[in-house]
C-alpha cells in the first residue's frame, strides 16, 4: 500500500523557485514585451513593487523574473501555465528572492564590501555560454547571448555584482559550522529510533455517490475548481532554415593576416607552464592557515575540506595568466611559485582566502609560425565566417525591425517557410499522441517562441556556424480553463471524488471515535462495511525510511512526529481520501560517538546548521536594511501576468 500512497503524493505541477545568487541569464530582469512600454498593467512603469534600503525593485523587474522562473519551471513541467504558476505562489517566491538579493547587496556595500569590475569580468569570462569555438571568452558570443535574453551589459554586470556581494556576506556566516557532539548523538539517536504502529486509508472511491450530480451541482463544482482544468497555451510556429551558403563574403585568410595574428599572440606560443590545482576559498586568514597547516603536517586536503564543511575544487591545467584572471595576481604568484605537491601560502582575494595545492606541473615548449600556421588560419577563417554570419544576422534583424515579413526574408535567402500544428511549451503537438512533437530544429527557439508576440519574427542559431532559423509565433491560443461542456465526464468524475472525500472525512471521525473506545485500527475500519484496503503494519526507523530515494510520504512523516499511543488523521492529496495513522510504541535509538556514521551525521548536521545561520542572517539583514512592499503594484503585476488587465 505504501507504494500506491507514494504515487498519490507526486505533484501534478511541481513548481519550485530556486534563483541562485549568481543566476545571470536565468534572471531576465525585463522581457521585451514589458520593458518596451511606458506603462505596465495599468501601473506606471516607474512604479516599484518594493523598496529595499535605497534600492527599488520595479514592476518590470518582478514581471521579467517571474516569467523567467516560469520558463525554468517548464523544464520540469512543460505544460505549466502562468495561471498555475501564480496559483502556486510563484510570484511571491520570486519577489522574496529579489528582495533577499537586493538586501544582501545593500548590506554588503554598507559594511564596505565591493565587487569591482575586474571581479565581475572574471565571472563573466567563466560562463560557458559566452565562449567561442576555441573555448575562450568571446565578446560576440557574450553580446548575442545577453541580447537573446533581453538583457543589457549593464544589467548583467549589476546582477553579477549583487550576487558576488551576497556571496561575500553569506559564506562567512555558514562556513565551518559544527554541531556539538552531544547534539549530534541526540539527533543520531532519533535517526535510529524505531516506531511501531499501523497505517490505513479511507478511500474516497468507497464513499463516492454512484449517481450523477444535477446541472446546478456540477456547475457550482466546476466554478470552484476552474484552476484544475487549465489547458496549456498553444501556438503555431512558422519557420524557415538556412545555412552558411547564404553568406557570400570571402573568408580565406591571407599570409599577412596569419603572420600578424601570430605576432599579436606571441605570448601564447612562447614556452609556458601549466598547473593542475586543488583549491578551497575560506572567509578568514585563520581558517586558511589552519587548513594549510593540517595538510602540510601530513593530513589529507580532502578530509580537511570535509571537516570544514567544504568541498575541494579542481582547477586546470591552467596558466599563470589565466589563473590570475580567475583569482588575483597575488594568488597566482603564490601558487606558481610553490613546488609540485605542496600547499601554497594562503593568499587573499576579493572572494576570500585561497588555500591551493599544486597537484601537477607541465612545461610546454614554444611553437613556431610554421607549426601554428594551419591552426591560426582555421581560427581566422572561423572568425571571418562568424563575422559574416553576424553581419547577415544583423541585416536580417534590421529587416525584421523595419517590418519586413518572415516570408519575404526567407524568400531572399532561398529558404522555404513551414508551419507546425498547434504545439505546447513542451514542444508536444496539442491533442496528438505523446510522441508527436515539434520539429527538432525548433528546440533552441521554442522557449523564445512562447514569449513572443504574434507576427514578430526572430532569428536563432540552431547549430553554431552551420544552421540558422527564422521563426515567428502565430495563431496563439491562451492558456485557459477548458469549457465545462468539453470536459463534462472528467468534471463529473472529480465531483464524485470530492463528494467521496467528504464522506471519507466523516468516516475518519467515526474510526477515531471507535479507536478511543478500545478498538484496533483494523476493527474500526472494518466497522465501516466498505471495500477498503486493510491497514498496513509499520515497524520502521528514520534510517530505513531515508534509504528510499523517492522521499518520505506525508503519512509517514506524521507517524514520526506523533506521541506514543496516539492516533491522527491526514487528508490524502487530490481528494483521494483520509489516512488514519496509529502509533503504538517508540523504541529509543542507540547512537554512540564511535558509530561509523557519527562523523558523517555530524558533518551533515553542521552543513544544515550553516544553512540555518545563513537564513537567520538573511532575515536580520532584511530588518537592518528595511523593506517596504507596494501591495497595489504587486497585485497589478499579478493581474498583468494572469492576463486580467
């Protein structure tokens, strides 16, 4: 029965807001359809949803972040609608994260922390989406990526700066937290605690009426549960593809260009040294020195990191110049002057104190122009090709901006325009078999296509330098509740389940009353004279429960929060019925300090304690900085996103 119950608790929508503090592309501050207008949902574009310290969070910023969160949630649940996202508190969670990020950045500046241009530049260069074909940072790729997300360079830098400041504030608060031995032993004992009892369920089906509802009853039920019958938004996507053959420019490099490039990058071809490193970044000099001393005295670097609640990062092979860009020149000097196998002297950077072990050192000889000629020629050829394609893309975007249609642009490129059947945000053809999806070529553009206005064509790169896509959205059918007449049978079935759940609730009261008079759970359920699954005996510890990777279902979580010799009830999800949870006995668990799991439990509890410290710090910082919310503006954003204004 437990397996069947577990399926009942699998979420239908599963919305979770998890904006990281270095979200960058994930946090689109203003989507094109919002930021391009002077007003927003009846509220002036300058209005703000919150003021955090001296910083304002605008309506467009909240709307853009919410839409970005919806798109990420759709990666887990492609058919999730904006209405369902809002119903599951998605907007409030999004605003909470924006407030936290802003408050942390304000507090960091207040106490003198900084995130300078060099540090921000270093973070930008680390992001894979901004790399060119050679794996290095590419300015053109960077500009194209942020433009596709509707971001400016200023917004990206402000977002990264805020994230880096938040990191500098939070890391020291949660670093190196340790749970005391006595508390670890107490919690470990709960881990091994054994509980015995039983679990039963009064299924709604057993109490559901057999007849149909009246029209009035059905309409009232439907009106009260419209959100349960929301159909996903559907769109027809018109598109055309073209390749590099559409470019007519000469991309062959000359001898002079190859020689000039070799001279320009002579440092890259000179003899060099690359090192492979293991590193930690800690908040204080004392912590860095303690870890370094432990390793120098024969301790394991990996174990020292674990004891501090951290994990080693592997870096390299990397040159001194590249490492200086990632850390700082001072850190790079210390690391590249250290011997192979040794720990470099702890050195400070903007992010904290670096503790670095040199794992390997590789010397590379110089390379001549003749040796590098073909490679340089390929690179120049690729650059010219990218530049020509970039020019073509820019000209196409200009033509779209001037009002030229997708059909006309496609014709000039010799490309044929095609159209999909109505598809959902997951790419599935609406109303068709589950395996019938949109053409694979549309995959890179699908998310954007569901953010566009109808008849506003755009350009996308499908395979870098090989295949390109012109596309636009057409025939948009908004997400909305299905008409009752089209889903009558489903609504009738749901009405029966809801009525059955009400009957099961009353039955649970009767069962509890019988058990108070001395009947067992099995006897009390049998007295209902219904076809119900028999109660399941429980004899389990938390340790055994946690071995199940699917998680702990709510009835068992309740079982482990109850007092001995008590009985409680719990509603099953989606009107499935009512659980009866009976706890007979509790056997205390034994967990000594020499238990093999003691160190692991202590480390994990220390990590949890660090997270709690960080959360408490966030709460305190909000109070210190000051947060004022504009509920009217928040409501306006909600109405705009829901399509109600």
